[in-house]
């Protein structure tokens, strides 16, 4: 089955055509704001040939979707209503759906949700300690995100390490402009750092990650407006807010190398929060057998991997210096004698999306 995969992220639109896992063609629209040039999609299809189905990455599936769903007008309406829960991503996912429906109206389309992988969270991990009536009325719960990436990374990471999924205790680290961790036991998500929205958890490029809610209430009481606070938390916080750079880790590291104390602090905060939250995830799995690093930072920042390994040495994590420096694509970077395996996995949400599309349509 030939599947056109439409992966709308917070900063780019990735398009690829897969046939039983083999890539026939791909293209990326950088700094995509939801108005992709339709000719780029047409050019990809001309190079790759006709497709049998379309698979869309959709960040938020809400409370009702434990797996992929056929795209129709009702689903689009439902997903539109969830926009305020993922304001950086949901509009772009919907724009990608609209684009392909206009270009390929007769081809069946499937929405694959980043939240679905986390539907296996136990109640103790997914429930907020808020009034029970509120949780019931508004469906308040920890949804979790990056599920498509985590699902693939855990499977591929186990293959690289030669470890069977049964009984395997994994912490999967999706580290990009948006970042989250997932605690995985027996192949199932049992905890994650993102929550009701993708704003919670780790320090990210422009997002704050978890903040004391009392601090936010204090800001609202002291003159910060709700729209201003929302914009700051989503677009002007994280590495960007601390360092005064774009928030791209490459820019942060460049500024640090030039003596910027703000950039140095931003990096230290990033690593501190990351190491702390990895350790927290091991409480949900009862230990750690495999650490998986994926996403732009996980794949392309050996210094970050080394610093994280050093911080987690007490858990049995060890990163081999030469292997880490040489890692390109999928790689095992475990130090000799380390009881916990550490691997780098190229993010392939497209493969996971294509797999889900085929499973649903067949």
C-alpha cells in the first residue's frame, strides 16, 4: 500500500510517500505556518506516483481516540474543537488535512494521533488532583504527546539493543523543538512528561515546560494579561526566553561559546530538567534497561547525550565517548560494562503513521 504521510509539526511540514516501509520520495517545507505551497505536494506525487491512502499526524486526539480514525467532516469538526489544547500544532495538522483533501479528494485519509499511545497510562498517572467533578465535566487528564515518535523509537531501540519488549523498562526521550519523555513497560506507555497540553514537562525551544501554577496565578494578579501569558509560555519561554536567542539549541551553544552567561544558564537548566525527569520516569517502570534518544536534539547533539549520560550514571547509564561522537543515524552508544543500554534512534513518525494507516484500512 502506498501511503502519503503528512507530518505537520510546530515548525515544519514533512511529506513522504512510503510503500510497505520503503520511501519513494519526501520533501520538507521549513518554517511552515499552515499555508504550504500546493505545488510542492504535487511535485512529490509526480516523482513518487499515485498513492492509495493518506496518513496525517494529528497531535491531539482528545478523549475518544485510542487509535487512528478515518478523516471525514465530523472528525475535522471534532479536531478543530481541540485547537486550544494544542495551539502550536492542531491548526497545522488541520491545514495539512485541508490541503490533501483539496488535492486528493477521492483518496482515503486517516488521522493518527500523538495522544493514542498514552491511552494505556494507569489512572494514577493520568489523573490530575483536581476536583473530581471538573475532571469529569471537561475530560481533564494527562493526555501525553509525541506518541507516534515514542512508539517507533521504543520498537526500534529494542531492536538496536537486541532486547525483547516483554519486561523491558524503557525511557524514550523525544528531544526536539518540542520535547517529552515516555516511560514504557512491556511496550506500553505508563507515564509521560507532557500533560493536558504539550506545554508541560521539559524545557523546550520556546515553551516553558512545567511551571508552578501558583507562579502563573501570581503573574495574572500582578498585571500580566491572560493572552500575554499564553503567548509568553508558548513562544517566548524555554531556551529562547532564558538565552535571548531563537531557542534553537545550536544558537544557544554558539552564544555560550562566545561567553553568554544567559545561554550557559539556559543549557544548564535544560540538562538539569531533562536528567531529573528521566529519573522520575524510572519510578513508573520500576527501573531502567534502555534509554532511547530521538528527535533533532537526541539525534544530532552528542554533547547533550554525553552530559545526560554523566548525570544518569548512578542509574547505570553510560555513554561511550567515541561511539557517541561518531553516531550518525541509528546507533548504539552504550559504554562498555554499562548495565543500561543507550541508543540513538532516527525519528521515523512516518513509518509509524503508515503502519497505523495500513492496519486500519486493511
